[in-house]
C-alpha cells in the first residue's frame, strides 16, 4: 500500500520527529507491557518502578555511576527514563533527566577526560584515536545520544556532520556482527569540518604544481602522538617505502582522510554506534538524512527570544502587565550567554527543539511570594515562576542571580 514514508524526502523534519516520537512511545508501551506480563506470570507483585528505566546516580561519581547503571539495566533501555540524584529530594517529571544529560555530557566531553578531542578551529569534538582496553564509555555516550532522541531531549553535543553520516552507516544494525559498522565514504570536505588546517594542507598538496616527490618528501605513512610517544602507521602495505608523487597524491589524500575519520577510530566509533542503536533501533531511522539526525540530537543553537515572547503563555499575569513588560525588556537586552542561561534555567536545556521556540510551550506564572525572593523554575513543565517585582532594576538583578546559580534539586 502507498505510504508517504516510502518517500521520506517529501516529509519535513518536524513530521519525521513526530513519527520517531510515536514509534518510541509504542516501543516504551510494548516493553512496559512485557515487563508486567513477565512479573505476573511469575506470580510476583508488580510495582510502578518496573515500568521505567530508573537511573540512580551520585553527583560526585556521575560518570561511573551512570556507566554502571546503564550497563546493569541494558534490558530496560527502551523504557521511559527516570533519574534520581542520591541525597536529593527532587522528583523526576523531566527536569532531573535534563540535568543528568547536561552534567554527564559536560564531564564526558571535558578535555581532561581524554575520550574526545576538541578542535578549536572547527569548534567541534572528535573521537580520540588513543587505543584502550575498554571502549564501554564510548558505548555509554552512544547510549546517551540514543536515550536523548528516544526521550525527546536535546543535547549540547558538538560533533561534525560526518559523525551522523557514520551513525547511519548502516541505519539498521546488521544481523551479522562481523559486518563493519560506522564506516562511510569520507572526503576532504568532511575533514575540513573537523581539522581545517590539516585539510587545507592536503588541499594544497593536491593543487601543487611542482614536483611533489622531491619537494614534500612524503611516503604513504602517517604519524600520531599517543601519550607522548610518536607512532607511525602505514596507509597501505609497505607504505613507508612508497613515495607520494604527482601521480598517486590523490590516492594518498583519500587514504589519509579515510585513516583519520574511519580506520584510526574504528573501535571507538563502533562502540558508540552500538550504544546509540541499542536504544534507538527503529526502522524510522531509514527516513532520516544525517543532518536531520543532528537536528534531532542537538536541536538548534539559534535563540530567537522574540519568537519565544510571541509564543509564551501566562498564568496569573497578562502580557500587558508591568512585570511582564519589564521581563521581556530585560531578556531581549541580555547577551547571548545570559539568554542561554535563562533558557537552561527554565527548561533544563539551552537548545531549541526541532519545531522552534513555539515547541517549548514556555509559561510564565505569577509567584505570590515576597519580591525579595528569586524567580523559581519548574523545568519539567518549562515554567518560570516570577514574583511581581516593582521595577526593572530589581527584576534584572534577581533574574541574573537566579539563572546564574541554578544547579541541583532540593525541593520535593
């Protein structure tokens, strides 16, 4: 029978997001139902916790606790996610989940952690090529990305477009586990998006009009520094004995790019790939182009506060009230950094979802408290509770203090 899904190029990214959400919800229902049936068939008393992926973590041991929890509960990854911070009274209606993602991503992508390398010229992260004994943490990052898409959470992850192309190579995990995954055709353009200086050098090699062999004196060999030791790798058999010439330089550049973006990080990316697809395994991924996967994972970094102002709902206030007018006057005058902090404070994320600001369902509610109090946010519901401050200066001062000191959940 005819289906628009047979022709994904005519479906908008917003519509594809709805399809993936519905597919995720159906998978969650099926997994929860199966858990209930299993419990009843063993004549055990069912409880609500069995319907969720319950993750309990300590803030001081966030990465190790998360790794242990996701590894131990691998069979529950397709259930609805619910996060608890040990020692805190917050109840997860979505807000704790958002903060867990935020803090975990921040720690994992820190340069000191060593899993990813940040390239300042391209403002993106790429997989570290350092060899290690255990790639489970790369699987964790993949699972995190999958959980984010599966639970409709946007992440501040800065991978180049090439990463998402590899993530869909293939879009469905092959049955034969000996099949290579995460390997795709890469070009110099892909390298430009990660390491522009190196890519520029290789581009100049291709266009060089002199004698490449005599002037560059290169072979089919690359060198990489690993923990202070320079290691060499042949790009082809006996590559260290094959000079780069005007005739074979295109092959050299192609092999070099393939080595950097595919071969040197294969084990790291394969673990990442399987982690992502362990959660997000769905035929709906066949509908997506790589750039659409990036939008689903990361949302949009472009903040349009005027659009947010137009779509905001009010409770206890009218949009013409003086406090509301002060609020938008202050927010529209904020720097980009403060606007991101406000969005993070109120929604748990500083990224804009696929449908734009209107999809946030942002609400400002009147807080019947003293104007000495700071604003309060319910990130589960994208709701900002604002006391009726008497003037613009007071509102700005209290708002900046609130959004600049907003981590942790201490209220139940």
